[in-house]
C-alpha cells in the first residue's frame, strides 16, 4: 500500500510519460497535455497492475516471497550472478529456493493486460512478448541495483562534502518494504 501512493511511484510514471512523449512513443495518444495524460495513465497502470498481480496476488497464491534478499557472497561476479538470477529463483514461504513462477506469470499476465489500454497498433503478440522480456530485464536490473546500492552509497557518502550530507539527511526516505 505504501508504494501505491508513494511520490516515487508518480515521479517514475511522470518520467516514463515524459520520455514516451519526447520520443513520440505511442503517437496514437496524440500530443500536448492530453497525450501526456494518456501516457502517464498507461505508465501508472503498467506499474500498479504489475505490482498488484506479481508482488501481491500471485506471490500470495503461489506462496512465494516477492522481496529481494541480498547475497551473502563476497565477490563482485558472484553477487552480480546471484542478483540477476533472482528473476528465475525466489524463496517460498518455507524459506527454500524455488522457481520464481510469480515473476514469470505476473510479467506475462500484465504484458497481456496492457493490450487493453495500449493503442491498437501495439496489441500484437510480438509487442506483448517484447513487453514481457522488458519486464524481466527491468526486474533483473532492479535486483542488481538493490544488491549494489548500499555499497555505492557507502562509497559516495564517505567522500561527500558536508553540505551535501546535510541536504541528503533532509530528503524523504523511500517507503520500500524490501530489504
């Protein structure tokens, strides 16, 4: 629930809509604020439907934990490998590693669901499969970022000027329930 009304959710959808408008993606939506609004709605629907279907409904039904658990490994390559394979593997309710079927089914279902609100030209099987592949790729990238972001933060904070550190202390902390 916290992610649904998080400012980061709306900022991300706004960025995606702005990028789509600037690159003339989905020209059938038109230009101006009306076109931007349609792109913003589509981006927000993409995010929220996927979050609900994949991270809530299917994870609950299939007894899988949608959270990312950082690697206990030490080397860069083994940590990167671990992070990128979380698209394929996850933990079940018993804490055992299992096939991440909620990831695959959720990405596939929501990619097909997008056919209900994308322009007719983008409702082909090829486009649906491209969105499915992009969703899996996006999640792999997200897992890599979750694995290495704490290390990068420590590195940059160590060398950050005091004025920057004070500004950072005042920024809101994202409400992400995932470790």
